[in-house]
C-alpha cells in the first residue's frame, strides 16, 4: 500500500474534535455511493467479493465497550495508535469497512486486519466468537513451492499454480533480464537460471546430490515441524545478540534477511557479534542463495513473490474451497491466517492442511487460536 498522512491546518490542529452526526439524506446517500469509494476499494471488492461479503454484513459485531476498555488501558487518547484503532472500531460498528489490495503482491487489507490483534476478541458473528488457523512460519512454509518443478512451468499445460501466473509482474522482469557476468551460467535469463537452480535443489533431497545440498533436509524438517523460528532463535541469540531470545525479534530479523538488499550480508554493527544474514547463509546456504537470486535486480521482488504466493493460497484456493463447503459460514483473512466462527475451525484446519500439502509439497504446522 501507499499510505498518506493528513493533518488539520493551523490554528485548528490543536483544538479538540467534536463529533457531528450527518443527517442530510442527500449527503448520506452520496457518501454511501459506491462511486465515491477509492479505486483500491473497488478493485478489492470486485476481486474478492466472496470475502468482503462477510466483512460488510451486519451480522459482524464488535463489543464497543470492551474494545474501548482495552484501548483506554493501553494508550492515551492523544496517541496515534489510539486514534487509528478508534477509527477502525467506529467503522466496524457502523459496517463502514475499508478494503484495499497492495500495489504489488496482491495482499488483501481490511479494517479488521489493520486493527491491533488484541481487539479481535471483541468481534463476534451472531454472538459466536472467532477462531483463527494460522500458518506457522508462513513465508518459509509456502516458499516450499519454489522447489517444486511444476511451479516453474511457463506454458500452463501442467498446473495453474506457477510463478508466471502467481506473480506475473516479477516473472516478466526476470524473463526479460539477462544474467550479468558476475553469475557465470549457461542460461539466457535470470528466470531460467533461478528455475534451473530451484528445481535442482528440490530434486537433490531424493538423489545423489543430497550431500551437496544437505542443508535442505534440515530446513524442510524445521519448517514443516513448526520449529524453524525456535531453531533460529537459538542460533541468533547465541551467536549474534541476546536480544534474539525474544521470538518477535527473531521473526523480524528473518523477514529482514529475506527482504533486505543482498549487500546487507557485509554490513557490520556494534549490535552484532555476527551479522544475522551471515548466520542464515552459513546454516542454510542453498536457501540463502535462492533468496539472493530473487533479489538480483531489486530486493523488493522477493517480497512481491512471497506475498503473491501467500495471497494465491489463502485467498484464491483455501478461502474459496471453504466457502463452497460451508456456504454462509463467515471467514476473515488476515494475510497468513484465516478466522471462522467457533465450531467450524476443524473444517477450516482440514482444508488448509490438504490444500497446502497439495501446493507446497508438505504439511506445514497449523496453529489454532481463539480470538
């Protein structure tokens, strides 16, 4: 997204705001008119109407008193976080939802997804609480498809779930870009080089090359077993800095490792004993090189690709199948997790397990959490 900030000009900026209810029916009609919505709202609503129908439903309620109770305990009324969540609570209460799609990566954003996760327990659907099913280590789990030969198919004869279909923008860039002299190889384009490398690494685990790419077996075992973050937490905290005992710091750092510029591996800092990127490279050289290649032209390309993969699986595959199997039962997607009402989480878990195994080649760890 491209967020913009607005402020009230002097001398009104420091004055308290007074809420006024709009009563003019003509103005209300204009404000509710679809044509007044942003293009991002229209695009999201048109593309994912089967998801926005639940967010726009009057059946979705928020316990306003409870939400404000948490908000008042957490923030001061003049803080930006308080005001942001206040607006979102107000929008949900009045079924005035905001939807949009990211400019790259097709990520879906909504008012529910943008508010603090601590406020989600105050949401309900016909007095039923929500339960989420979350994909553990989502980026690394869903990224397993990159080592599947079918994902790199370009003629569309085998499957729809291909790099070319999932992230056409990056595909065109890679397919048209030639490899530079720093990467000696026998392929013409970056896409050909990356696809050849990824397929070779994927097949190595069941061939005589398994000793060459021995890090891959450990990588997939950790990711599929839901132990990847804990494993990296131990490495980062013991070899880099004690702050990485905090799991949140580990997750943040791993996202940086995947999405940062390739030259970050050479950066030195007084905060590190060893650069975290270098630790990742030493432990998983085969995986690190793939990430490196995805960022040859622009480090943003890796993020666009991984977000596109996540969106394809969560929004287009899993959500559609659940709605078809359980019509009328609500689901709310927040990037790598999907929430539904209590009593339906087992159906959702089963669908997510089956589809993720079919598309990425193994069953990732799925976590169930009540809102």
